[in-house]
C-alpha cells in the first residue's frame, strides 16, 4: 500500500464579501434567523437547544443593495469570568469548541449581532456574552428575537437596554422586521461599491419566506437506505446536456458521506489544514451540512462536511433525521462524493447500502478507508480484500486507505477527486464513437439470444456528467447483462474513463441512422 505525504496546509478562502456574525446563547433562534436572511433552509432548526455546533456561512442578497455574508454559530455559554460554562444537554462537552468556532467567526466579521430571546427575557448567559463582545471592539447589534408584533415591542425590549447596545426586535419565524435587520447589518459593514444587478436569489420577499420546517426539504426523499428512485433516465438517445452550471475546472466541490464517527470532520480538517470542524469521539458530532473552502494552487476546493448516516430503522430522533436528509442531499449538489469508511469496523451493511445507493444513482464518488494506521499490519491484506469485494459491482470507484490523524495516504485524495470530476465531463466525437462500436463488435460479437443475434446500428453519446452512451440495436431485449458489462468495460478503456460513473443504454430501433 503506497504511503503519500499529506498536502501542505492551505490558506482558508477569504470571501470578498464582508461578514456579519450571529452569536448568542443556545436556542434563541440564530439558525432560524440565518435561514430567513439567506432565504433557504440550510441550517437545521429545532426547538431543542444545541442543534447547531459548527459555524455555517451564507449570503444575504437584496435587489439593488450590497450583498454580504452572515455566519451562523453554535450556542455560547459563558460565566462571569468569560470562561465556558456547562451548557444544555445538546452541546454538553462541546462548549469550548463551539466558543472557538464562534470567536473565529467574530474575528473575521465586520459586525456582530447578539441574538437574544425576547420571551425568556435577559439571562445571565446573555449578560456575560455581551460583556465578552464589548471587549471585541466591533459594532454590536442586539437582535431581540421572538417578538411577533409591534404591540409588545416596548415590553419585551425593556430589560435588554441594560446591555448598552442598540436593540432591534424581530421575529425570525414570522419575518417581522427582517428587512429592517438587513439594513441595520449593512450599516455595520465597511463602505464598498454596491454590486450592480444584484437581485434576490429567488425573487421572494424575506417576509414571505416559508420556514415551516426542515422536514419540507426532502425529508422523505432519501431517508430510506434502500431508496434508489431518482436515477435520471432522461436524455436517452438525445443530445441533452446535464443540468446545473457548466464545468468549471477552477472549483471543486466535495461532499463527505459516511456512517457516524467514521472520521469525516477529521479528514476535512486534515485535508484543508484548518481546525474548521468540531471533532469528537462522540458519534453524531456534526449535524448540519457545513461548507469549508480553501485554495489549492489555482483551484478553490469546497468540502461539504455532513452528518453521519445510520440505517433508517435506527433513527428515532427528528434532528438526526433532518441531518441524514441533508447529508444525502449534499451528494446531489457536489461534484464528487467522498464516502468515508472506518477501517476498524470493516465493511458493514450500511456501508454496502451507501455504495449501492451512490452507484445506482451514478453519483461520482470515491471510497476513503479512514483510520488505516490503527489496523494491525497482519490484518491489512484481509481488510483490503473485504473492501475490494464491496466494490465488486462498481470496480471503477477509487479506493484509498488513509488516516486523518497521521496524514497517511492523503496526498492522492484531491488529485483523484479532480480526475473523477474531469472524467464525468468527457465528450467523445462522432468518429471516435463509430470506431468504438466497430472495435467492440469485432472483439466480441453479442451472443445469440432466442436463435437470433442482436444487430447494432450506431452509437451516440446522449449526455455528460455522467457520460451516457446509447447503442441503437434492432432488439434491446436481446442484450444480456454480461455483454452489457463487457461493452461498458470496453468503452471505459477506449475513452479513458477509468473512475467516473458511466451509463450504457441499448435502445431498440429498426432503422439505421440517416435512413
């Protein structure tokens, strides 16, 4: 097994947009406010305190106004001496890490919004955090959340005047004063020229944005580990191009997927050279799908760290269900998915389900077997054999053995991911296609089925991402699975598509092209 050096730590991407940090104690509604401001259900929201742990970034856009970034952070619990205090059950044990992430966000921010709960009133945690922010020397706005109308504003804001910061009542759940909050945030930003033609992302007013629940974001779409529907069959026999933005070789988006505690967040930290994600031995530390970007040469690489995916039958918690849905959805929005497996646990049934799901949907993915440095040397050959056996029906998938802790095997990860993505966009010319079909048939004729041999007319590439090739034959039902596998293997060799997913279709046609 070759050992490669880990990549050198890279500088984090510093967006050109100025930032505003949302901070506050647990369960005051920061994530709901974050979703309202960016007009998307990105952050998981729940009545339970401590759902958010890692920091998450988004952009606030309004027609004709300056675009800026906001950063959602976990709930901060400080005592009177600005030291972390024990928080509610959801963040217990993570208080120091959450504070570290929040302070990193505040250090990058041009201004800070201290979010408090108008219904609960002023609490000691609010007072201690306000005193901590006062020492930061940055503009601070106290956002009094859960104020649903003007009739109770004076009553619910009264005691917060003691904090000594400007106050603004809002309701993240209902949109009250959210437009005013955007304008107040812009007042805290450094002077910059406004972006021309900036428009709302979806054309909707913030007050009309529906934040009913994260459950509406495909909660039932992919929670079933055996789900396979959604595999795009369209474009067969046509020249349709794939949906989504055009291929941009300067940006690579990678989704981390795997069971809880496989080491996804540790790998993100190791590959980016940043302590960007909270890491713990406790399974389920990561809940939201969090973007982490950094520069590697002339490329911007974004990791989407996701929550661990367990079997549906074992998910009894609604927050975990939201997390799993977001994790699986992230694979559809990434260029390549990195499936992280635990070498110490070997191949599990859930690992096989995830491989089957990704392969069936033709998702570009790689398998990273993490914690390989902890496996005794004498057990490694059997371990490698078991993981190769798991990929028996998708042998094109890259299989790398790595260690987030020691850096072992991390060197080839990003180059291989770039290669997989590039192969997804291979476009083959007509002449090459004709020669390919002739070579395929010359090397091995299709077998006779029901006393007749299938007749091939022509071959076309229907689309890219993934490359999809359609053979027009006289009777597609006569093409058997073993021959279809032979054809795919031959096309991979001829077109040098070694690791990307590929679709090979056989379509019945009684006329040759041009007749």
